[in-house]
């Protein structure tokens, strides 16, 4: 192998298990640092991974010429730390405020395999989305469409089956993700069992 490695080694391929974890808000300071708004209140995935993969913001899809060549495929992270309610980071090759400002709006992804292991009775939101939700009586309540962070705890957004929605029911149920209502989370079976009635 030659000194410095090949271009393929310098620019790794997009990981098959990439998950979006945040976005770059703006430049921070004058030395190339960027402000990052993480999607999680505990952004350990950003701290754990030293390679962040990049996609342009959604509005660039409508203006592809403006976004062409503006964003790198990935960033090699040299330093990252919390700052206020967000994160600031310094990436290799981003050396001044202008270069940092050019990354504004970039969507950040990391490989799921780099996430730290969740603790007992802890779950990543991404692992809960799409799971079926049933109550103790075995009645189907829908599937997890997303979660809300209310501060003290998270809330499951359970999308009803299309038949229920067609019958005039509300399109979503909101179920607090706390032990008082959640009996079991079985990731292998892709099922959450809750103490929740059909008419709640």
C-alpha cells in the first residue's frame, strides 16, 4: 500500500446501515468548526463515529444544479463536543469559516454499526419505528410511525391500520413510552405490547 493510502480508502463507500442523525446548522467561529443540530437528546452516535456521511438538504433536490459539488460525501471528524443544546465539530479539510458555511444545511448520517450498545430497557428510536403495537388483549393498535420527545419521557406515535382510519378513527394514537403503559418491547418479533385500550 502506498503512503497515504488510495482514494477509495480516503473516501469510504456509503454504509448500507447509514442512519440520519442530525444536520449542520451553520459555521461556528472562524477556524472551520460547524454547529450541528442532533436529532437525539443524547447524540452519542455523533460522538462515537469519526466518519459522518453527508447528503444535501431536501430543498437541494428541487435545485440540483445549486447543490452539485457543494457537499462532500463524508467528513472525517477531528474534534466534536457539546455546546449549549447542540454539538460543534471540526472536520478534516474544513479550515475556515467560509468552508464551514458551505456545509450549511447538510444532512448527517452515520453507520448504525457505530452506535454504542443500548443499555437494559433502552432503545434507539430508529429501532422502534415500524414495530407493530398490540395491547394485552392481543388487539392490534397499529404500528410505530415515530416518537415525540416531551422532556420527561418519549411518546409513541402509533399509526392506525388503514381499515381503522377508513372507519373514521383518528389516524394516530399517542402512547407514553413508559413502563406504566409499555409491557414489553420485542425487537426480534418486531412487537410492542402495551396496556392500552382500542377506545383510548
